[in-house]
């Protein structure tokens, strides 16, 4: 038949299989680390958005209180000006 037969040495096949195992372990290991980092980052963003929403609610409530206080202060200033005019006349 006169065909040429090639034989690959067992050590080279072993080298290829160990390289394949190492590559898979390293690749998936790095993917796991990246996935964990990504998951932690997404959780932090979600926590921050929830905290921001809560702060906005508190801010709106305090803004109403501030508006009421400034209105009372303006009324007090108007009364104070009237009283000072009366005192200057007297």
C-alpha cells in the first residue's frame, strides 16, 4: 500500500492536553473573577439608586418644611418692619 504513517509522540499529546486544561482553567477562572466584579458593581449601582430615591423623598419633604419656614420668616419680617416704623414714628 505504500502509505506513509505518522505517529505523534505520547509526550506531545500529553503536552497538548495539559495545555488545553490549563487554558480552560485560566480562562474560566478569569471569567469567574470578572463575573463576580461585575455582579458586585451592579449590586452597588442598585443600592445607590435605591438610596438616591429615598433621599429624593426626604429632600422633597424637607423642601416643603423649608418653604413653610421661609414663608413664616417673610411674614415675620413684614410684621417687624411695621413695628419698626411704628417705633420710629413714636
